C-alpha cells in the first residue's frame, strides 16, 4: 500500500510533483495522477482507487483547488477514511472554510530560506502525533530542496495554516 496520494488541481501540478518527489526521496511511496494514471482512463475511478489504496492524502491547497469540484471530492473521500488521513499543503495564501477549516495544514515556502522558519518548527511540533510523523521528516528533507519556480511575487508573505 503506497504511503501517500498527492491530490491536486491541474494548475498546481508542478507543486504536486515536487511534493511527491520529496516524499519518495525521503523513502515514502506515493501515488500521483501525473505519474501513475494514464491519460484516457476513468479519472474518477482512478482517483477513488488512489484514495482507497494509500495510507494518507496530501492535498495541494491553492485558490484553484478550493474551487475544484474534483479536489473536494477527493478530500471528502479521504476524510471518510478516518481522522488524520488528510493534510493540506498550502502553496499560496488561502484557507479552507467550513468542514475543511479544522484540517491540519502546512505552508510550503517560496524559497529555501522561507521554508526553514517558522513552518519547520510547526511541522516538527506535529511529529509526536503518529498519524502525521512522516510529515515532519518530509519537512526536514524538503527544506534543503528547492520548490518549483512559480510565477508569483517573491514578496508574498505566507503563514502556516495553523497560525492563519
């Protein structure tokens, strides 16, 4: 059973692939549409299988994913698997509302320096929870690897979702 399914909107594909690469480089197994699902296959069926067959889901959170019907379907299916199965990876300043609001999330920084503080501290503080201890290991590993270059201003200040 793969460790993680990386859920994302097509606009966030670079970030999703970066997250999957970081996880695999840190020794975890992943399932991600871009690498594991063939074009032309039954998309909804494949996403359903991915959620069922993986231990946890990391959802790339962005303004695009917040308005995506398919992303929300994936989140809902993951939530139904049980507590601590869904984690948001925030790639821009946005916050889910309603039933998604209390879900644990972390901020992915725009550059290496931003990645180190304060989000590393936040990720490390979650390490005591067995259900998400893998994320602290990922955070420590990812801090030394550059995130995808995106077309957004480097002056944007991001906050950890837990502190937003």
